[in-house]
C-alpha cells in the first residue's frame, strides 16, 4: 500500500511542478519543450510499477501451484490444440474442395448449360488438385436401346457414330484444356465422361 501512495505522490508532484514552471516561463515557445520533458517524467512515473513487477523473483511460484497440475494442464492444452488444428484443416480442405467444385461447375455451365454435372475432386494435403472426374449428363436426350439395322449385310451405324464420337471427343478435349488452363494443372488429371438420359 505504501508503494501505491508513493507512486501517487510522485505523479502529483510532477504534475504540480510542471504547472508551476509553465506559469513562470516568460515565453510561450519554451512551454512546448517543457511539456515534452515533463511528459517523459510522467511516463517514467507511470511505468515505474511495471518495472517493480518485472524485477520480482517468481521462482517461488511453483510452491504455490503444484507442478503436476501445470504439466497435466499443459498436455491437455496441447492435445486440444492438435485436435482443433486437425478440425480446422479438415474444414478448410472441405471448404476449398467445394469452392473448386463451384468453379468447375461454372466453367462447365459456360459450355454446357443444359447438362447436369457430377464432379468428383481429390485434393492433396497441400491443397493441390490430384484429379478431377466429371460426368456430364444430358437429360434432354433419352437413352433408348436400339438394335443395329443391317442393310446389305452391313451395320448402318458406321459413319454417323464416328462423326458423333469425333464431336464428343473434340468437346471433351476442349473442356479438358480449358479446365487445365484455368486451374494450372496437367490435362492428365482431368477425366470427362458424357452420358445421355441419366445413364
């Protein structure tokens, strides 16, 4: 208590001494220098209790709080921190995966607005894209099993199916290229499949 009373006395003395000096200074331009110097004294008086606390010896603290209590709490805190870190990593990875899937979905909608897409994305621990698997479903086209028609002993599915196959391959490669460029990954990591009528 005596320390607090002495601290308040020192603070009041500096403030009164500063006011007294300001009254007797003949020129106003010296007052700003006086205020700076006295401000340093006030700051040193305000910080003096902190200096006393810093000089204290805290080596006897272990006698008040048992060491086993401190160690068990510390181990529990470290375990909770590790669990929290794992949870945060999982949440962040899941959020990142969803954002990447949204971006893939938006890029697909630019080329195929009428298709429904199924996106399967795998990421590594460093948030790099391992693979993207995309299944595009054209629900407007209904899938019907048709027996091949034979004309003069030949199947009639020759040239038409080759043209359709070329068109799908071209569209697949174009989409694969666009996705690879956008995400800065190899085209080998992207698989795209077209299906009709939900099959």
